[in-house]
C-alpha cells in the first residue's frame, strides 16, 4: 500500500476511525465474504482494504490479458508523453464527468486521468461510461458479474430499470417526484451520479466494498435507499432549489447530516429487491425497447424520454396532468411512447365486441372509466385482449404482473397485482376453476408453484424472451358476456357486456378503499394504446 500513499491527501482522510489491528482475510466462501463486506470488516483498515481489493479485482474476468505495470507505463508514455495529463481532454464516453477528488491529491487526480486515457486506448468499444472516473474498474464481459455500464444503451436502460424499481419499491418517494418534476425519468437518470460523484468518500468506500463482492445489484439497492431517506427528510418541506435533481444531489453530498454509512447500507439491504435474474430480464426489456426505437447512442434527452404532449392529447375522462401521472406508473420502456386513443364509448358505442375489435392487436393498453358519480378509475393491461381466445369458451385469466388497477377520483391510488405484492398468498395448485362468480374469483388469483430461485420475473411476459414460463399470471379475463380486471391488493373490476354498468370488489384484508362504488353506471369508457413517436 505504501507505493500508493503519494496519491493521497492524508489531511482529507479520516484516520481517527482506523483500527491499528492488522487483520487478514482468510475466507473464500462467497456468503461469508458478502457478510464481511456488508459489516465493514475491512472498512477501518486501509492496508487490509487494499489487499482485499487486489484480490477481488484480480478475480474479475477481463476481455484481454491484464496488462502489468510495465505495459501500463508504456501506454501512458505513448498517449501522454511529456505533457501534463490535466491538459489532455478526457474521452467523450465519460460524458463530461469530472474526476472526483475524494481524498486524492493533485498527483492522484492526474493518475486517474491517465488510467482513463489508457482504458480508452485499450478498450475502444466502450462508448458511454460516465461512472468510470469514479470507478476505474476493469471492463467485464460476464453478464452475471456486470460492473458498470459501458454503452449509452446500457446506461439509458439502467436508468429506465431504476425508474421501474423506484415505481415498485419507493412509491411514496415516486409520488413526490411526480408532483415536483415534469419528467420523472430525467430525475432518475441521475441515479449513478448520486453514487459516483455526490456520495462522500466514507460512504462510497463502504458501498464499493460490497459492490466489488456482490455486483451491480448493490448500486440499485443503495440508490433506492438514498431516495427513501431523501423523501423521509424532505417530505413536506419546500424545495431548496428550482430543481428536485439539484435538491437530491445536495442531499447526497450532505448525507452525513441525516444518516450514517451503516444506516444507509442497512436500509439498502432491507429492501426485498428482485433477483438478479429478474432485474436482468427487466434490463433486457428496456434495452429492447430502446433498440426498437433506434436509440442506441447518446442524443438529446427529449428524444428519448417523451412526456404526454398537451397539444396532442384530448380525453373526456382525464386531464393532461392526470394522464402524465398515469404515465409515471407504467413500465419505463412504454413511457417512450405517446398515448393513442383506440376506443371510446362516446364515438364507438357500448358494444363489447367493438371494444375487443378496437383493442386487439395492441399491447399494452390503458383502460379509463368515468362513472355517472364522477368517479374515475382504470387499469394498465400488459397483454393483448386477443389472448382471451386461448381459453375457448371458458373464462380464463391472462396477463402479467406488470398489470395494475388505479383510482384517480375522488383521490389517487394505485393497486398492484396481489400476488406480486404479497407472494405468500400464492398457493400450490394449478389455475383456479371458474365455478365461483367471476368477481369473487378475481379476488383469489393464485400462481403456479415454482422454485423461487429459478422463476422468471412475473413483471415480464416470458414469451418476449422465448423462455418457458413458470408463472401463471392471472390478472385480466374477457368473454362475450363480461370483462374482469383485478387482483391489485384484492381490488377487482367487473364490466357487463353492454359496457354501461359495472361493479367493483375489494379485499378488506389490506384495509384499502375500493376503486369506486360497489355498483356503478359508466358515463364514459376509453381504451388507450401506446404509439411509437420515435419511429412514427
């Protein structure tokens, strides 16, 4: 470690908490190593941390033969020569990111710049990596041990995936973001900057300890925890700046005033996050959505994240603001699209067959209902209504766990799929028989048993990935006589064949308010699709 001391500004280093006991790391089992990292075993001993990092980084698979010190020096001489590294521009893929000083002195910052220039020289396929100045980690080809995003597509899809996770795990904070910002994803696109740039040295070091052991999922966990603490501290208070993005950055820079590194990690690991496999599927879906729209390289953000355009939107049920709120709930890959009106009872009448004919061929769709009592509710439906034919004449359920029902009037509330939110309710057995009444049956959704460690994400349609489905998702059902939508916290919506009447059911187990009146008359019903405005 002594050879690296010359890069450190020791006046900035907190050496008061350092332990003088020289410890050795003898464990080799991953689970034990993971626990030691989370507990901060080597956090109070710089010498031990240096040894552990050397061991962990040496185990990261690299795409080329790892260069030694002599090779590195030769590359530096060719690139930098006798010039000062501070006078050389950093490669475009760091996206104008500043080299964080942390506890480095001028020579240390210069060394970081040299490493970045060498990586750019040796790995020309890295096209977008704003976190690199903070991480300076080896590029890795192994998806299961992914470290940092190295292309704009990967970075952008990770921002979308983080938005999906916030939507799922930080609903209170998400609601605040929707209220104070016009573009929620613009806020969430900062999530890596919170970690690699704004977090103080003591905090990011602890995060990095665990990150090197456990991988990319740790970053999502910590960023979610940061957002939870931000909401807890700032909820109800006026913004300190004109931008919530600036407020979050300021909060992260001064996070020591609110929470310790130990408490931050404790909150992060208390979140029951998706499995790595499920997160990978979600990331794949977001990457696929971007690729289909031709978005693979850096471009103006407004061409990537589209809001609901006020001048092009007109609904008899919701306002532009309300539609934007709904848009903030849907999966990020579909937030790239604009709403497209497919069916309205005011124009197409109240025929259920006409409802199907206008809605089929579109996936996903958004259902909006306004009752004669001025109540407004609806549902986001992930699956094409043509799937109802698979059950023949029998009423059968289909859909994925991304479906949800919601209420806008008299107050706003969103309800997720009950089995997703409460997986302990899933019972063994196959799909339920439809002997009970449709409305009551909608309240007893069950999923096919499977090995939790090997199941596919219930939030995604497995057929999009040509993978065998191990989860029987049941959320929506339709026949010539009725439509059933529900399951969110026990909430269920039942519409009669004439699309004039409906009723709702809800489960008191979760103490929720019903979507609307138990029995209601429909004033207006609309079905909206998702139009790809990027490709026309």
